[in-house]
């Protein structure tokens, strides 16, 4: 209890502790969360790339996962807000298929499908 609070007869709800998340503004919570996420990315991932759900859970950081869902509404929204890119397999060129050219021309392939 501080001297001022004691003089006014007020008790301190959480003496010597950081304010609870509910006591912080949305901007402050997001800033704190994004700083934690960027620290995680620096230590465990590729800088500038959003970690996957599996990567966060494997590292024991479900708190970050749930915080991102709560504050931003999901990982995709958080990724966009923080201007991070996703890790994807090599993107295919537009108009191309994962199957080789002429794959569906063989009747045996069509029968198996």
C-alpha cells in the first residue's frame, strides 16, 4: 500500500504487480502481444514469417496462440495486422495443375478417380 492510498483509506488491489490484461487498453494489449510474438519469431522462426499453430503449440506457447485469437480474432487477422507473411510450399504458377500434363487423358487414371 502506498502512503497516499493509506492516507485516503484505499486498499491496493494488486500491490507491486503488473496490471491485469483487462486493465490495459486494446492498443496496449496488442502491443504487448505483438512484442511477445516477435520475440518468439526471432528465437524460433524465420523473421517476418508468421509461425503456424503447430509451431506455437510445440514450443509450449499456447498462450500466444490464444492471445492472438482473442485480440485479433484469429491468426490470419493477426498476420495481416502485423504485416507478416505465411510459410507456404513453393507456389504454383497461375493456371497450372499439380498433375503432370496429360495426366487425365489416360483412361485408367480416370477409372481410379
